[in-house]
């Protein structure tokens, strides 16, 4: 099965390279539309408060990256032979698992038990990208891109032990290649987003959160990191 999938991927990549001039006028259009589908993995850069709570310090880590889903639209504005301006509003479905371990300050050891906090996210991503295109070789053309953007989360849950505070602003950078087929252009792309704002929501003591407040207090900052692989169709 793995050999079959590998053969299929190689065939998709190599076939357009040896083809002769599919969609030769597409890149000269001033304005283009398309759509994208893909997967994502949501991560977090974690800053700890080192706060001692009942003789223990809580430390968190993203225990594993959970695959998510991405769908979006593409608008492309041609600026130059090698440059284009892109806006790709997208909806992301994903989650993060924060695993907490405690450090006993009196004994100087970590506990064996782990408490996991699941954070579900449904953000709308609004990136603005500047793409640099290399020379086209047959039906193959690589590119790099970078830009800025913002998130707006539709799935925020205030009842979680840890809550993310969106909107968030991020820098993004990616690489990909254009594959020209007879009726459409397919662009596999890998892109990484680096959040620059602290998205940790502060919480204050109430009668309902006396046991869960410790997890928020253990953190001083959370910064979003999202890795995406998308297939862009134009």
C-alpha cells in the first residue's frame, strides 16, 4: 500500500513537469480565484509562571500534535512577473492537548501523574501573503511566500481549565510549487504560522474554579504555532 501511494505521488509530481505548456496564460491574469483544502497541526509556545501552589509547581507541554482540517478561498492579485499578492481566508478545525505535570518543591521530584487539558479551536484565519514565484519549468514552478494575518476563534470555551483569548496576530512563511494540469493548477504548500500575541486568558478565583484555576495560574503566556499542509486549486 505504501509503495502504491509513493508511486502515485511521484506520478502526480513528475507528470506535469514533462507535459507541454498547460494553462500558459493563467499566470498572466491580473486577478485569479480558487480554493484550498488541507490539514493542520496546532501547537503552542508555552511560558511558565513558576508559581508555587500548595508546595507544587505545574509545568505544561503539548503532548502530541493532533491533525486538523483546513478549508478556504484564494484570491490572487498579480503585481509583477515574479510577485503576487494573495489573500486566503480559511476556516481551521483543530485541537491542542496540554499535559500538566507537577514538581514537588519539598522533595525535588516530578510526579508521575499527568493531567491533560484539551483545547478545541475553530479559528477563522485571515492571512495576507506576498508570494515570490521562480521561473516556470515546463508545467512546474516553485515559490516562497511570507506575510501577516489574524485569527478569530469561533469555538472558544470559557469552561475549560485553560482558555485561549483570540483574536491573535501572526507572521507566516511557506513554500510550495505550482503544478499545471490541462484544466486547473494544483499547488501543494507547507506553511507555518507564528503567533505574536499572548492568547492566554487570565482567570480569577470563583466558587466554580477553585480546583481548575491552578492550571491557568501555572502559565504566564501562550503563543500560537500552526503548521499547515494545503492543496491549492486555481
